[in-house]
C-alpha cells in the first residue's frame, strides 16, 4: 500500500500560493527530492526537478532535508492553509 493511501490528507483550504519551490540555478537534478517524497510531489520537468503535485504535499520537509545543493525553498503554507492529519 502506498503511503499516500495509508495517510490520506485533508486540507484546511486550497493552497493560495506555492509554499515550496526550486531555486532553479542551484538545482543539480540529482532527483533526491523525488526519491524521498512519500507523496510523489516531485517530477522531472525539463532539466530539473520541480514540485508538481502541491495538493498532495504532506509538508514533511524531507525533500528540503535531502537536497545537497540547497535548491529547495520550503516555507509553511500561509493563512491557515495546509494539511490536517486525521486522528486514527
């Protein structure tokens, strides 16, 4: 079972802006972000990796943590947006 199916996310609101982005000039296209992401948010777009599926992001920060090139700008979603983890 994929982790995204095991831990379904509920969102406060739609994300009003991108809270995670790539600093394109720093990205070395290693793919660590895509490999570590439990929600499959990252995909290769052209020559670099980009967060594509923002809505699936669980805001864990694993991508930021494994980026050796420090090419990921990760911030908390603004204004009460983001995910709610259900009590299980």
